């Protein structure tokens, strides 16, 4: 039995994260609505399940896929610096997100915040589906050559226009 493609794992984890974010936000929306609070009391453990799914999928597929993508996308001569700058940017954006979380809760409520997270994760999922190449079985040198060939063909097409 063959291994599952990393791109499929990455996109699948992002998609299930979107679904979990939507479920978590919808649960909170209905719990904050007056008529549904009593009905949801018996399933008050569901948000914990959704949060655990989000954390597990982030650890299992999203972040490892991101690390693999970073190792493949940058040319070897600038790879080390580029990955460092990308991680620094990721940490800066994460820090801003943590600092702004209370403001998000105040302005958008819990459910609105998580609908927003689901929206941006869905954009990442769609972007990954259409943009990420399948580089299984290729060395980093071969991947870099493929990127160079693609860039050269794009430059030729642009010069013809």
C-alpha cells in the first residue's frame, strides 16, 4: 500500500480544521442564543473535542506540511536566511494574533472570531490545493530545477506579450 501524498495530508488537515472551527463557532453561537442554551447543556463537552481536533491536526499535518513546503520553495543559496525570515514573520503574526485576541472577542464575539479563523484557513486550503506542487520522490535539486524552468517559461510568455 502506497503512502498518502503530503499535499493531500496538508490540505485534508486544513479542511478538517476549517470544519472544526466552524463547528466550534456554531456551537458558541447557539449557546449564546437564549432558546438553545438548555438543549446544548448535555453536549457541553463538544467544544473540547473541536479544540483537540484543531490542535492535533495542526501538529499532525498543517505545520509539518508547512515545514516541508518551506524547505522546497526557496532556492538553496538563500534557503537558510529565507526560512529564518519566514519563521520570524510567522511568529510576529502569531504574536499580533495573541495580543489582539481579546479585541477580536470584544468586537466579533467568540463565534465571529472563529468564523474568521475558519475563513482564513479555508483561503489557505484553497491556495494550497491550486498552488502547491506535488514533489514526491524529487530531490531538492530537482525541485529547484523545476522552479527555474517554470520561471523561465513564465518570463518568455511575459516577454511575448
